[in-house]
């Protein structure tokens, strides 16, 4: 991964942060995309600078088409190319089917499905122009495989898997690989809402997981690096389920 140019969305928290840290340690040039909290983002960039100065901090809303174009343009202007896109940014649903509003549904799908598709489209065209392939990694979830009750989130994450397969078919002839990662139980800021006041649910999920624990964000980051690197050069159109075995015991089908 040394000198590879990697865009990571949602890069200042959770799995995005862990991924950016791992990539910088390996010598990659990392574009850290964040949406809002500028003070936190600058503190994170300062922390990561101890690993490498090869980074670009970008404030951008991936649901905005102009911001998506700016991510592409600023990355190429700074580093000259793009080798990897990690579509990590996402938001969790707070309502089940019977209480989900149309506004919440649209907002969840905009961030978790529509924006990653069109950012991937921009990056794929850049990679085609460069002429030497690349890797696009889209974050799904075990929610894309089995229902959790958050209908908008479940629908978006299932859509990410199918959309990524379609992308893989479309760009494979250019040497561009597209894969997804579906994490299972993990504690990050995004899903804090589900766990902080529901210890019973937390314990039930852990007990139902063969490895009897949640993932550390760094473990998911290792999967990202594998898919980003040449070690996975013949893998495309695939979804890697990183869930400690939860789905094999609880398939939800």
C-alpha cells in the first residue's frame, strides 16, 4: 500500500479513523473526508500526523454532488491520482418500519446508498482515465443480509451489496475491482444509539456470536487494507462478512 492514494469517507471516527490510521502506517497517501465537526477533524488529523504527513483533510458532504466533485478534484490536484476509494461514511436509522417517515428514509438512503454510488462513479471514471485499475470498497453491513428492524438502513445496506456487484461487472474490464465489507457487531459512534441504553440487547448479540465478542475497529480496517491491496487482486464483486460468525448461526432467512 506504500504511496497508494486512498480516499476514506467518514474518516475521523470509528472504522474510518481505524482504516486511515492503518493505511498511513503502511505508507499510503490518505484523503480524510469528514462532514461537519471541524474541531474534532483537525484534532484527529493532528493525531494521525504522528504516523505520516501524507494526508489531506477535506470537509465535504458526500450527499452533495458539488462536494463529491470537489473530493475528486482536490485529491487529484494534491496527489495526482486515485488508487482506492473506501466508501465508509454512513448514518444509522432510529425508527422501525411503522414509524419511519419519508424524510428519514430519504436521508438514510442518500448517505448510505445514493452518495456512495455516485462518488464511486466519479472515482471509477478517474481510474479509467489513469489506465491502471484500482479498488473501490463499499461498506455494507450484516443488516444488508438480515433484517434488524431499521427498514431504511436495512434497505440501503442491501442495496450497497447489489450495487457493488453491478459496479464490479461494469468496470472489471478496466482492471477496477469493487467489493463490499459487511461488519457485524462493533461499538462505534454511529451505532452508539442502539447500545448505550440497551445492555440486554448488547449481551444477547455477543452471546449469539460464535467469537463471543464485538469487533474492534482495527480488525475491520485490516479487511479494508486486504481488499485495497494487490493481495486481493483477483477478488471483485464479493462481499466479505466480518461478523464473528453471527450470521452463520442466525441467518435470518
